C-alpha cells in the first residue's frame, strides 16, 4: 500500500512541474537541431519578367505548376507582377573572385561548404589549380524552408487565452514584426521602407536599447507603428525566477511609457521561450504573449534570396513574420533584410495581402 502511495505522490509531483512551450527545449535549441538534421532543400529565387506565367516558369525550371503554387503565396495564379519574387527549384549561389594565395579548401571552409562539392559545382578538374581572377560560384547552404512549417504546433495556443503565434486564416492579413531594436541604423532604415510603402508593423523593443535610442522609439510610435515589450536585456526567461521576469517586463514597460505615454500590452519572449508559469504570470500582468508562425532566419542567413526562401513558402493568411531590426556588429549586419523587405512587401501586395499590426491581426489590445 505504501508503494502505491509513493507512486501516486511522484505522479502528482511530476504534474505540478512547470512545462516549457518547447518541451524542455528553447526555440534556439530546436532551430539548431533542425539545421543539423534537415535534408538540403535546393531552392532559388526568380524575379518575374514581363510575359512570364506559371506555365512558362514550370517549364523553365522543370517543375509543376502545383509545386510552384506550393512554394509561393500565390492567390492569383493568373496575375504575376513584373519584379515579383518567386521561389523555384534550384540553388542560391554567390560569386567569389579568386585572389592570389587562395586555396579551394580555405574557400570551402570560409563559406562552410564541402570542398569536393564546390569543385564539382564549378567543374574544376584539378582542385589544386586556381587562377587569380577566376570566378567561382559558391552554392550557399540554408535551412530547409519546411522547418518553418508547423511552428503553430509547437505552442499550446488552445490552452492559453493570452498566447498567440498566428491570426485568423479567413482574412488575407499579415503582420510584419521586428525584434531586438531600437538601434542607431537598421531600425531607422526599416522605418524608411515601411514609410515608403505605408505599411504598419509591430516592433518588439528591448529595454536597455530603448535607453540608448529614445528618438528611434519616438519615431516608431509617431509614424503609427505598434511597439511591444521584448524584455529588458534579452535574457532567456526559462532561466529567470518570477521576480526577475516581473522586473524585466515592468522596467521595459516603464521605459516605453516614458517616451510614448503608452504601457505595452503585448510581449514577445526572447528566443520565443517561456514556460507555463511564465505564460500565466504574464496573463496576470495583463500581457498577451506573441510569438510567430514564419521565421525569416535573418539572424542566420545573410543573403536576400535565402530570406525569401525562408519566408515565402510559409506565408498564409494570418501569418506573423519574425524579423530583426537590430545588429550587434559588423558580422551581424542586416543589409540583406533591407534589400529583401521591399521585394517581400511588393510580392505579397501583388497577391492581395493586407499588412496590419499584431493587435489588429489578433483583435487584442496593443496598450493597457
């Protein structure tokens, strides 16, 4: 009898343990694992030219019309806009001009590609003979676009009224979101692009960055964009006690209020990581937790075409797209985002999508 009681107590104790959104793995750990395990997806980007149609493109890229539709958010199959970005079978490459002293092994190491594959791709008969001035095509690696698919299944959205990662699929609305700002360059550049296209977006700002760039926060608010809370210093909330979570959120909320006069009501956890106790705590603080359904991987893939490959096949009505308007330094630039964002906007607009803020997409309060 005592044995049965002990088993019962153990079961109760296990049930009371907090669970994380990602079953004990942070989003970052899940992403890194999927990068290692994913099969290569050989895709490239094509920009529509005058006279193109789905039939001609399917023939050119030796695929089917159904496959093209599955790879792209095509709502109007008979209406392709000149300049529209399309994801098609193939491979993204980057040109490299050989310099004196270069070796194929060093080039392969620098670009993180297999040396034998690089030699075969460029039809090199002798891997030891490289001519200065010769151009190599470097096949770039990228996460499988299919890794984005199913993010909605990672979050127990149905169990928490304050947890969201996508909106209603009935309306052709999409929310663009930008994390980790403000900063002294990229946030302003993104705002310039959004202003040009008159696109409202949502920015999840980090508190200690707000202190450094209050004028960027003021501009974001004055131009009609929504500002959400992204913690004080981008700590992983799975590592914090409840008191620390409260301090991270409220300190950032106060910093935003000092500039805009608004108290934030939406929160995006750093790395998308939050356990059930954290979700409940934020609900008590009158916060909706906002994650995403489409990841641009712009922190990892430094090429505009890879950005499109990661985004376009996964976009649907109600999508929340994750991007970053902050750079930690020269090796973490977002130039590819600035190049890809106008194309993304034009492509989605051509297919009838409307851009809205997160609160409008989800019909929740943006501020308290």
